[in-house]
C-alpha cells in the first residue's frame, strides 16, 4: 500500500483531487465515488478546478459504492441525491451518467446482480475513492464481510447507524440495511484511493494498513490490491507503527509515483 500522510485535511483533499484529475484525463472512464463527510472537501476542490481551471468531466461516468435500502434516488438522504447535490451537478456530469445500487428495488438480490452487470458494461473504473468507517468498513461492508463479496445487501452495524444518524432526523430513521458493492467488486477498480482524516479514524487506518488482512477489518483488503493509495492527515496517521518509515518513503518518492506523472 502506498501511504501518503499530509499535514491536514485540506492537503488530503488537494492530493485526492490530483489523483482524480489524473484519472479523468485518461479518456472515457468510470469514476467510483464515495459518500460520507470525508470526501466532501475533495469534491469541493474538484468543483473549483472545474470552474477556475477548466477541468472537464465530459467523459466521466460515476458509480457509487452503496445505497441505503428502501430509499428512493430522490430522497434527501439517498446517496445518489447526495452525490448529485454535492458534486456531479456542479461539474456537469449528467444525472443519467451517475449510477448507484438500486436500494429501493423490490428484488434486492436482482438489483445487486444488475449493478454488477452495469459495472461490466461501463468504461473501465480507473479510480475508486473510498472512505473508512470507524470499524474499518469500506462502502457498507461491515466487519466479517467476505473479502470476495459482490454487490449485495448488508445489515448495518449499530455503530455505523449511530455515526450516520447525523444525516437523518434521528437514529431510528437510519435504515437497517444497505445495498453495497462487495469487497471483491471494489478491488476490481484499477486504482483505489482511501481517504481518512481526524483521530477518530486512526485505529481503523492502522488496522487496515498494518494489521493482518482480515474480514474483521474490511479495509485491510486494500493490501491485496496492486495500486492502493491511502491518503490521510497526521491525525488519522496517529496509530501507525511504521510512521517514520512512511516519512522516509515520502522523502524519497520517485517522481513517477506523484500525481501528474501519467500514472
Ligand atoms: C458511510 C459510507 C462509507 C463511508 C463511511 C465514513 O458508512 N457508506 O462509504 O466511508 O460512512 O463516513 P465519513 O467519511 O462521514 O466518516
């Protein structure tokens, strides 16, 4: 795994935006996007580059990691609505190019299979952005999710529901289930960029980066990917045993590994 430790959250957003910019410059591609609070600063930076620097998203299709079950695409708390309101509308990505699992489907198993089929039909997923839950989840793959899993229904951990209650009227309104890309699905993107900021994520980041690969820490599956980047601030890096080594790597990073080098 390639660990990038930045001084603070704004620098994480700028670096993540650099990686996204590299991906969208590579022709007709699919961008895997994440919801949650962490990537919002990255989306803001990309919107700024779109408006001020002409960064174009004309050849980009978007796929989301997950969606709450029972929530229609226009529901204020739906992830499809969130990404349109937070990012895609502002950079001119048409709604029909923005896809997410159909959490409002009657047949959720079929909806999972349909999403997998869609991912096969779309242009290559050049980059998948990821956040991380405090319990190490990615997408909504909670601890004990199969490392080979595909898009399917998962039951949310009570801690995850509590964390996400801030987006809903109260914790009772947070859905119990979600339809999420599986870990196997996530690992098929060409490049993975996991973002984490703040000390509440430090333990999960340490377990994902330095712990054993385990279904108990879904984000540890990134260790199996040949091009996984972990972009974090100092606070989120606070639990890393190899902190000094990561600084050594950063100090001697070859130019071709940096964004903008055509990686
Ligand atoms: C939700 C999402 C995840 C996200 C996580 C962390 O559970 N399904 O994709 O990574 O929240 O969110 P935040 O960035 O707000 O901490």
